[in-house]
């Protein structure tokens, strides 16, 4: 039976040092290797994707000026918003699916905030030293050595922030244009503003806010608990095995001392990037990075105790039961993802490579020209979604002998929206009704002709 955990029921560690600076100790281990490998892959993709080209176009480019989104050779327009909306809905349901199954692994292994936080902590450690050395350095009076280290640290943070900002901007501005303009000092005021803005955000988030972003500003931390149940995998401490905790020598038998397996080394707190003590139970601040589990496994191996005193487990397993993977919520989220993906595929399959919009002249329904012929005025808007420029021939049907003022093919560039004034002329003798349904058609010229039709009305006396 699923249990919804209310955020008010989550434990907040009473000795948590959230109000003071958190000095994160570097930790090795299997979960940290997984996190680092994922970070390398994601950061590499983040950096190289804008440089890739497909069909002569940038692989991923968000062209805000033209209101176009280029994704691996496909071009999306504002009219294709259902595709973008579907993508975000799939991402949301996938996040719900993963959270119900594996808890907050998104925060610990995939979230950009976490990856940049660990990069900044790594730079801090390489320049200022280990956790204890950093604590000692901050307590020292200002000196040349301290000033030098602090300056180098913030300079390294600034470089990473600047590179992050420019890389992010390459998804909106072609990278060659962005960096060539940088070298020649020709950045516009707008580009300069956004690079500075994203650099400051990166520097502030990963360098100063750090865990506060996860604790106080990220909404996911607040609502993720409602998706947890007894079978959700979370980072948890085995209280029955670990308590009572206490220090001891390696060769001492903990049972003779009346102690559990936890030696109270406090490493699980020192390696935690958000500064909590996992031994106090499930806490909403935990980002499930697994650093405490790696630290505890390291200590257990030194004392020849079984590992996984702290591990990714479920409440059901801690209680001696088994974890049920196939649950109603997980199946429901998976079905929702599949249905949305199918709907996106159907939409994409039915997507037309061009669009035609017909607008009547609202000022005059019709007029009689010097030849006693009836004229109706329209405005045609032709959007070319094809990946190449093409010409469109305009025709009309519905009245015998109807004449179209646009006699030459209309050239439309790829991704361009062209507006054309159109006048339809008909002989009164050929018109049977005061309001006659007509059909306007555009046909592209090329190896793969595209025909788009739009209905309208022709008014007469």
C-alpha cells in the first residue's frame, strides 16, 4: 500500500549546520564514480552540441529573432508548439516516474546545479586544500597567502562561469559568430548583457548559494515527497544495524561493547553537499548523491564490517520486506510517457511542410472594376517549413473562369513567412450565389511537390 509522505513529516536534523558554511570533504566510491562519469558525458554534450551541424544547419539552435527552433535538421515554428509542449510533458512524467522509483536521483546525478557545485568544490579543494585546511584557512587572519588562494579560487570560478555562459549562449547564437565577435570585440550590448547575466548566475549559484539553492529555492525539493512510498529507493541509514553508535578500536567486538556497526566517525556528514546527517532519517534536504553511502562503505571495509550500513534502499527493505517495482504509480507514469510520445509522433507525421493562411479584406467585401468584373481582395500568408527555399504557384477554384492576380510563382525561403496581396476576379455571369465557397491552393515547385489548400468565400452582388 502506497504511503504519501507529507513534507511536515520529514525529519530536519537538529544539529544540521545549514546556517553556517558547509565544508564538503572529497569522497571517492562507486556512486561518486557514477556521478562523475555522468557529469563528463553531460558536460561534453553541453559543450559540443552547438558545434555539430545537420544538413548545413546547427544541430540545436534556438533562433529567437526568427522564432524558430532547429533540432537535428528539423525546424520547429510557433505553430509547432504542441511538439515542444509534449517534450516538456514527457520530461515531467519521466521525472515523476524516476522519483517514484529511485527517489531524488535527478538531484544527485543529473541536475546541473549539483554538477556545477561539485566542480566549484573541486576547484576550491585544489586551491585551498582539504576540508580541514579550508576551515583553518577561513579562521586565519587575512594574509598574503590567504589573499592569493582566495583570489585564485574566485578567478577559477569566474573562468568556469564565463565559459558556461558563453557555451549556453551558443544555443541561441551560432558559436563561430559568438566567439569571432568576442575576439574582435564586436559583441552587441544584448550579447554582453546575457553573457554577464548567466556568468553571474553560475558564479552565484555554484559558488555562493550552493546547497541553499537545493534547500530553499528548488521547488522539486518541496513536492518530491508526495511521490515517495514504501518501495521508493532512497539513501537511508539502517538504524537497527547501526545503533547504538559509538567509537571503538578496529579489533574490538562491537557486541561486547553494546554498540552497533556505526562508529560515529561523522564522515557521512562531512561529505554531504547539503550538510545533513542521514542518520537522523529521511530528510527533504537529501539530494541522493550517495556520497554518504560511499563514505560509510569505506569505513565499514576498514573495520571489516558488512557494507551498506548507509545505502540506496527502500522502507520496505529496511523493515525486512521486499521492494515492489511494478506499482500503480510507476505504471501510470510510464503509460503517460508512452501516450504523449505516440501523440507527438502522430502530430509530427501529420505535420504539413508548408502553411497557408487566407485573410479577407475587411474594409470592402467586393468591388466592381472598370470592366464590370467582381473583385475580392485577400492577404495570403505562406510559411515554408521545408529545409530549403522553394517557389509556390497560387491557384483558385470554385467559380468558372476565376482569375488570380498572382501569376508568377512566389519564392519563399526556408523558415520564412511571406505575405502576398491577392485579388480574385470573376465575371458576374459565372457567379451563381452572392457568397460562393472557393478554394485557394498553393503548390510548391520541386522534386517533391507540396500542395496546401485553404477555403474562403467570394462575395458578389
